[in-house]
């Protein structure tokens, strides 16, 4: 699978994703696309068929970001700030969820819950 890390996501997730399953991971920061607007980022991910991994709750708005405008988005909502909290939350996601099921969906990932946006079911 292919993923794109938003600029607000620690780059350490790249190693976590690539090591076990040979996923391809790009980063907004390393592609020098920081500051890209949400619509352009979703279009880029859709064209590249990459799941977006982000901390930005704005992607959970079905009016601003309808289902046909995205390939898939994983929104991480850690209980605290910092790389460690994000890394642990994502590691828990990997252990409990098949990432292929995130295609054409918006996932909200919290400490004890993974939910799918209502218009994606």
C-alpha cells in the first residue's frame, strides 16, 4: 500500500510502516509541499492512490471533503501531544486494524476506538 504523511505527523511513522509490510511512504515535508491546502493535498493523494495520515481534524468534514474527493484518510487523535503518543497510537492501529479497509474511508483513530466517518460506511 502507499501512504502520505501529513506535515504534522512524525516522520518516524515511515519506518514503522515500511519495515513489516513493504508499504511505500511519502511525506509532505520531504516532498517540499508543506503549507499545501487541504483540497490540493487530498487531490494529490487521490491521484497517487495514497492514504493520507494526519493529525488534522479538518479532514473529518464531509461537506468540505466529500468521499469522492479522497483516496482515504487516517486521522490520529492521540490523548497527548508529542511523537511518542502519535507513534504508540499508530502502532496500536497497525496491531488491530487492516489498513486496506481504510481505502475510500475516513478513519478517526483514538486511544480506545477506531471509527469510520458516517458517510463512508
